[in-house]
C-alpha cells in the first residue's frame, strides 16, 4: 500500500473529486485501499470515500480513536468479508440518511452525549469483543487441525 500525507485542502479536494476508498492513519496520512479498490472496479463499482458521520458527530472529530476504529473495521473486515455486497447495500442506506442525522447530533451537545453512551460506546465494545472471540475461535480451530494432523 502506498502512503502520501495530504494537507487539509488536498484531502477535501480528494473527498469531492477523486472518490477513492481510504484508510486514515492516526498521523492523518492517507493509505489507499489498493486491493479493495481493485475488487470494486472488477465489479464495475467506483469506490467512494465515505465517513462515519454519526460516530464523528457524537465524538466531535473524525480523528477520534473510536471513529478511526469503526472506519478500520468497516474497511478491513466488513468490506473484505464474503458478505461485502450485503454490507455495501446497508452502507448505501446509512450514507444516504446519516449526514442529516449527524448534523442534528453535532448541533446538540446533549444529543452528542446520548449517542456516545447509547450507540458509539456499545458498538465499539461489541465489535472489539466480536473480533476477540472470532480470533479466539479461529485459533482454536487451527490448534485442533494441528492436533488432528499430529
């Protein structure tokens, strides 16, 4: 994967013009999701840069660690799974309706807190536990294969 650090102005320009899938690192550099972009092109779909609008509004920044985690989970797990097409349909609906909802959340400080406590924090906890359990089960399967072969 290629890396290139962008200024805010360049980043905004890319969001409006280039329409690419990116993963944003903690240092604000942009990493192009090459394999994912190729898969989408093979299916005749243009990869589109999408944000985690509701989580960003609730947390106050798209650089917040929870927002970064959600974006990485979406890009590295959800959109690379065998259920990609189903998730893309769900995400299309989310991207259609979430910007105005996020705007309302952002304008109301109390609503930001409510969304953090009832949506973002539980979702982050659930996803981290899901990944932990999935990795544990995967490791147990590998260990069982090794024992069986040995």
